[in-house]
């Protein structure tokens, strides 16, 4: 157990993208998220995993610069074998320009594009960020509670949506997503550089926490203001996931001053933008 997460209530999950109704879209706007199984086919899951493995084993030029080790083994990383590195990677970041399979999933997948367009009120989605979060067995660290809008310079926040796609089974044990339903309606909250750039632990309403376990190919669509996080992976099972973020075509750039007007703590900037 972990004091910042509950494990006894799970989110509703739509069984199949073909079963999506207007009520599900309304639930996204009410709760700030929508979980859907079967968004990727088993073949698409395998293709995405093969693409990630090519990056992890540096079979792609430039792959070294997109791979981020788990902090716990950072000093040992240079001495690790390729297998050890693959089992100790926290994150891969900004790979779509040289990984066509992962780019195609991000920008051409019919079910993802169709659902994003519905969630954005009919507007076309534009990709703004790509990453993979691998949460390796035993050492996969927590991603503390946060709002993704704290990292983004597009707005307004309701025009920015994340899609988190399970490639392995994401479970309570290996660090699946946790969300606080409805928090996207409560505005931007200050973020602090603590274990990561995150909400203060005391500001997290843990009582409202629901788990979002997903089978491989299942996806969570979520608002950029939704409070969400993932506990550490202390299990022997890895938890690979892709995460893409999109803005509506009509979203506009947010300056640092505008970001500071959203994320502040007294007079201090309290977002996650660098610089
Ligand atoms: O997959 C994870 O562990 C956390 C993903 C997430 O919330 C993020 O990177 O913003």
C-alpha cells in the first residue's frame, strides 16, 4: 500500500471503441477522462512494442538521445549491457520523427483520431508531444500526482488532451494510471519540484482516487487539468505505455506570463516549464 494512492475503486471502462456513445463523451467532460479497451488491435500493440524495442536496443540512429534511465540506476547506466538498459529505462521521449510506426499510431490511427475529434467538439487534433513510459519491474519509479497542463504551452486547457495507451497489461500492482475524477473542473493548481514536478502531496484528494487498469491496447483519454499519477512498480512485471498529447487545431500558444497566471503560488511561478 502507498499513502498517496487508493487501490479499492476502479474507473468504468468502455469495452470497445465501437461501443462509444454520446453519454461516454458527456462522461469525459464530467469526469475529465474516458478509458476504452481495444483501441489498438493485438497486431498494433506488437508493432508498437517492436518499435520501442528497436529504440531501446539502439537499432535506430539517434535512439540514445531519446532514452531516459530510471534515476535509481543512473550512475550504473554506462556500464549496463543492452538487456540491462532495456530493463532499466524510465522513459523514451520525442521519437516520432525517426520512428514511423509510432508516428503512424500518433497521427493516423482511425479510432484514436475519431475519438479525439469527438472529445474536442469536432476539431482536428494536432500532436504536441510523444513519449513512452516503461515503468520497469521492481525499480519503476512513481510519477507523482500532477496536471499535464503544468508542462504545456498551448491553451486553453480544455483544448489539450492526453492519450495514454497500455502496451502491457497495466495493473494495480505494476503502476497503472490513477485519476481523481472531476478535478479538471477545479482549475490549475500550483506544482512544485519535489520528487518530480508535481502537486503538493497534501493538495491531493486521495479519497477520490480511482484506478484505471487496462489490457494491452486499452487507452485512457484525459483532460490536461485532470489530477493523475502512477505509483511505483514494485512488481516483477514491466508496464510499457505510450503517451501522446494533442491540442485542438484552434488552440493557441500560451506565453510564460500566461502560464504563470495559471500556475502560481503567491508571487512565484508554480508550473513545470523550464527556464
Ligand atoms: O505512465 C506513467 O507512469 C505516468 C504518465 C504521466 O502521467 C506523465 O508522464 O505525465
